[in-house]
């Protein structure tokens, strides 16, 4: 589904991503792990059209998308659930969800909103309340729901469990597994390497802007290099 080949991305003169390559097959959960500053979030921002690569290519179903603007990438089927959630905190739950569907012209938006409320009942119960009143875990639920409203083929999650309690981390990871079971493909950046690799079909280690290791999630969990660097 997605191919990232030889990606390099710079902020001015500083090259944050130097040589990142990976693939995501349809129906997979793929995770990118690495230390802070390794280039993981920059990679996702580039896939979603928020940044332009200096070198390399990004292909969706074989079609290059690395020069498309963000709204065109979303229309092509990739939704980005960003680090820090980036909700409109003065707007209600329902208004945030409707913004996730702003490119759609079909008549199934209400049905998809009902699906979000079924997955996250607390959002349905508080649909008229401002997003800024919610806990971190509830805001993450809303961010996931907003991404779902675009009806993406591929959902990208950037640090979905950051700052959450252990119980909420488990719930968010279970939700990502449910989305995959319902037909979504997932690309995830996650600092909690144990939780991410336990869930992932395929994992990639990014170090100093380069892809350095790759393999099935369970094999990376058993790799002593990964264990020493990221699992303690």
C-alpha cells in the first residue's frame, strides 16, 4: 500500500531525516520506533504532506504522493492522528468529528459518527461538550475518532499513548487493534516500544534519521539490540 524510499527531510540546513525507507502492506499494523529526535514524527509529517522531502519518494498504491498538499493526501486515503492530538479545544466533540469529514460529500457521515460513538461511548455521552474539558485519554479518543471520520485507508498515529495512564494505554492499543480488524491499515510512531512491537506485524527502527533495523514485531522484541536500546 505505502512505500517510502530513501526519504530525506530538512528543516533549513538541518537534515532531520537522512535515509528512511519502509513499506506498509494493506491490513498491517506497522510501527516506527526510535529515540527522541530520530526523525519519526518528521517522517509521518512528510507522508501526510505537511513537509516536503529533500530526496526520496513516497508511493501510495504505486502513485507518488510526496509532492501533494496535505488535503490531497487526505483525499487519497491517508489520515494523520498527530502527536499532542491537536484538537480544536474550544469546539465540541461533534464539531471536531465533523471537521474530520470536511472533504467528504457522501451521505454516510452521520452513520460514521455513530460508529465513533459506539467505539468510544464517552464521546457520545458528552458530544456537546468542549474538547478542552476532556482528560488526555478522552482527547486521544476524540483525535482517533476525528481521523476515522475521513474514512481513510491508512491511519497514521504519532505517539498515541504519550502521557496516558497504563490503563488508558492499554485501551488505546486495543482500539488500534480493533480498527485493523475492521479493515484499516495502521502506521504508528510510538515511544512505548514494548506495546507497539507487541501489536505490530512489522517494525522499523529509526536512528539518527536512518532506518537501521526492520522485521516482524515479535522478532524485533527478541533482538538484543532493540532490547538494550529501547526496552531497558
